[in-house]
């Protein structure tokens, strides 16, 4: 699987761990920055870049990391076709894939209890298939709204 990853300075250390874990699992990784925890950068830059790769199909999935994962997910979700979700447990990692077919994982570099927890969530997220069925109807409603340019009818 091709996975694009990106972070701001607050998520840099966890992004590096995520990148190494993805490579260890045999995935192809594209790192869209940042390259340091020392220099302040804005999470929308890397999060939108990750979202664009996923939307364009040059990455199968994406992972974004900021202090909480919240800002990074908001930014990535502005890209058409992206369904980014903040994950905080094994259960949220599983459900965001099974129910929502999320294609971008958002993690908190300062809020995950440990890097090991975040790496376990990553693995659950990668391994969980979309359940389809009644969930497909719901995801289709999101895609339909998005394709109208997010305008109300």
C-alpha cells in the first residue's frame, strides 16, 4: 500500500515512528514533512498535501499528525474525497475504517498515551476493511454532498 504521511512540528516525532512502522510492515511511504520538531510549521500545509495525494490516487491512504490530530484532520478533510478521522483507541481505529471507510488517519503527537498505542491504532486502521452494506449508503451521502461543492440543495 502507498501511504502519504505528514506532520507539523508537534507531530514530528510520532510521524517518524509511524513512517518507520509503515516501512517495517512493507508499505511504500511518501513523507510530506515536516523534517524537524524544532522549527514551527503549520499543520494545514502537510495535512492538505497528504489529502491531495489520497484524493488524486497517488497514495492509497494517508496519516497526518499534529499536537492533537484535530487540526490536521480538519485541514485534510477540506480536500475532496478525503475522510480523515482522529483516532484515540483500538475501537475508534477499527470503527473509522469499518463504518466510515476513512482514508486518512489523524493522530495526536502530544495526546496519544504513548507511541506504542498510536502504532497499534495505525495497525488496526490499516488492517480493518470497510464493512460496506448500510455504511456504504452513508458514505455515499457524504460523497454526493461533496460533489455538489458543499452547497445546500
